[in-house]
C-alpha cells in the first residue's frame, strides 16, 4: 500500500537520506563525482527546510508498505517554464520501489493535487541524461517544450515538459 505524508521539519533527515540515495542511483556519470562523494547533507537539509516552509510548495514523502520509498516536491517552478504556475520540482523513487507501478500511483497523486490547486497544466524539468525519468514523463503525456543541452557540466542539460491536468 502506498501513502503520501506531508513532510515536516521532523522529516529532514529522512528526506536527505532519500535524496543522497536517489542521487547515487540516478546521477552517477551525470553529476560531477564530487557531488555524489561529498554530498552536502546540511545544505540539502536547508533546501528541504525552505521548501517545507514555503506555503506554495508541497513536499511529500512517498511511503510503500510503511517504508520510505521516495519523495516529491510540487509547487511554483524553480526554473521558469512559460505559462506554468505549478511544477513538479522533484520526483524520486528509490530503485527498490521502481518498476512496480508505484510511479503511476505517485503521478496520479501529483495530478490530483495540481487539480485541487486549480491548475490545468503543470510543468516539469528533467535532466536530459536521465533516460529512465524522461521515458516516465513521456509515458505520462509530457509535451517537450524546451531543451537546454550541450553544457560541459552534464548536470545542467535539461528538458522541460508540460502536462495537461484532467
């Protein structure tokens, strides 16, 4: 059973551990090795603290069978996406919980929350080298609206998507 828990400042350690893990699982060979090796726990905890305090953001822990499976952040776009007031600013499931249909359940919850907030479209940016995430967003009907490619630092290569909320 999957549940979604609104994150609070009491969840910071859990969120940081999840982020560290999913970065290692997802971004090896994409992000600079030093980012993964010298993961700034305090810096990431502060970013989560800011997102939790931001009344325009929804930071949610994803729980599967009571275990921390991932998290998502839904709110005002961190990077401008034309014509979009709400964006998926993070969406991660640990590898233990991928390929079980849980991503579809998470996406349904994200769309439900966007609709409840009165949104008809939402945006999302994804690293252009994260092929599994790109395929996930395309399967969900993501319309590619912007490319930012060719950086020496592969972490900067991004693809922006638009999704219609129904």
